[in-house]
């Protein structure tokens, strides 16, 4: 005879072949995909609770199961996308030779190209009035630290090291934003070459 403690809880009880937790995660993923589709079509301004639910085929009950409101959805999604950009860059961050620098540039460009919806959210939408400003301010220091602590370790003065890192991060973000918005014409190889030259130039600033 099983006690109440032995019985599976609601989170792990199987129904229709899946647990409640798995179904909740699937609904959350569907809401993310719906939001990304809307961002790809019309930017973050097109992301509303009703539009996301309609695209995902879910009721507002399931939206509020995961998010408090539309801004909460965008905040969580933006942070998730930022992590997807940061992780592959971190693996190539110790760029001490030209080949390593090019590998870093390639992984950065290919990450931008891999999903235009995510790239638009991460690199274009923060420049519009979508409520992402504070989220961007909170997230971007991680990218600045990556540049500062890996690419510019040879710069002895901490202030100069941070100046170089912040300026390069902001410049590249602006460049990608213009490119994704169609205001800058360049192909993949041109973008890679530019990032390589930019990193190389900044690494020689204070030598």
C-alpha cells in the first residue's frame, strides 16, 4: 500500500504521455516562438498578449501561467536570446592570434545570421520604444566584460581597458543594428573582415 508521500505530485503526474511541468514548458516555448515570429514580422511593437496567444494557439490563461504581462515576456525572451549570443562568443574569447580573432568574428556573424528574429530583438529593438531599455542596460555589461577580460587583457590601465571595451561593444552593436534594419549593405565576408579589423585596431590602441 502506498502512502500519500509515495504518490506522484501534480507536477510529475503523467497525462497524455507528458507531465504537467513538460506541458507548461511546451506552452512557454510556444509563446516564445510566437513572440519571435511577431518580432520578425513587425518588431516588438507587434508583441501583445492577445497577438502572442493567437499566434501560439493558446488562451490568455496560459500566457499568465508564465508571464505577468507583455513586458515580462519580452524581458525574459531578451535575456534568453542574449545568453544564446554570449555563450558561443565566450568559447572563442581568448583571441591572441589572427586565426582566433577570425574564429570569434565568424561565430558572432553566424549567430546573428542564424535567426533574424532573435537578432532583430537583441540588436534592433532596444533602439525603439519597446520597454527593453532597462533590460538592455542590465544585460550588455556581460558582453563588455567579455571583451574587457579576454580581448583587452594586455591593456594595463583599467580605465583604458574599459574605455576600449565599451566603445567597441557599442560600435559593433550599432553596426549590426543598421545592417539588420537594412540601412547598411554588406555581405557575410565583409562583416567578418570588418569585425576582425575592428578587434585588431582596438587591441593596438594603447600599445
